[in-house]
C-alpha cells in the first residue's frame, strides 16, 4: 500500500498500557512516545489510551493528540472488550489510516480502518508460545489463538531485537521486509540509560 504523507493519520493503540502493571513494555513504549513528542511527526498522530494512562502520563497526553477510552484498563475483561468495540468506533471517528498496536495484539474485531488502511504490530516477545510451561492454561490458549491472528493481520511487524524478529519470521513465515527491529534506545525524561525491562503482561 502506498499512501501520501498528507493523507496519513496514524493512531497508536495503547488501551493495553496500564501504568505500573505491564512491566518493561511500558518503559519501551513510553521511551518511543517521548521521543516522538520531542522530535515531532510529519503526519498527524493520535493516541488511544485508557483512563489510567491519561491520569498518570499527563505530559504525553498534553503533547500528543489523545483520545481517552471510557475504561480504566484495570479490568482485563473490560479492557479487551473496549479493544474489540470502542476502538473500532474511535479509529473511524478520528479517520485513522494507519494504526499501530503496540501491545502485541490486533483486536479480533479488527474494524475502524478503511479498505486502504494499514496495521503495524509490535511483538515484544513470544514467551507464551516458546515457554508455555511458565504461563497459565488460559494464557497459553489465548496466545495460541491471538498471536497468529495478530501477526497475520499486520502489514508490518515491529520487534525489540533481532532474536524476536527471527522467531517471528520463522514461526509465522513472514517475509524479511515485513518485519522491522526497533530497539529500546529512546530515553524517558530524566533517564540516563535506554528504557528497557522485562516482558509485559497481556490478557
């Protein structure tokens, strides 16, 4: 898909990001968002966040156009429901043409984009698939269904390092040019080292 920059409006799905809950993926994501706010973007960018995110990260919400979902994000079930209902409505209302799902999953109700819309997916790790004994039965089942669906729907898959990129390409047979490595090199305000940390928690 080729789209002129003047026609592009990027949406970043952050409904999954509950402050203090999702681990190192929060550090990684916030580092990139602060860098985006500092450098600016040549195209419009809109964040889609939960109420907890908006209450904690007021600086980012003030610097980047933000739409707040009517959920706190504290309940996984409600969060997933909003991801599969409210988000589609919000993407359509904001006329989003490219959506970046930074939490590792594309909603099962994947609507809200036009026919020419594009999806970017950040995969933080594949541990529930590669080390299933470390996770609950429910989580293993969910990831076995949700991760292949998400990768299959994505036009571009972003990973934090080469190891995860190789794992994604091997497991899901996606071409090299569809997988990009975006390392956690950005810093949050006041930090002296790159933001990074352990894997994140998902529904």
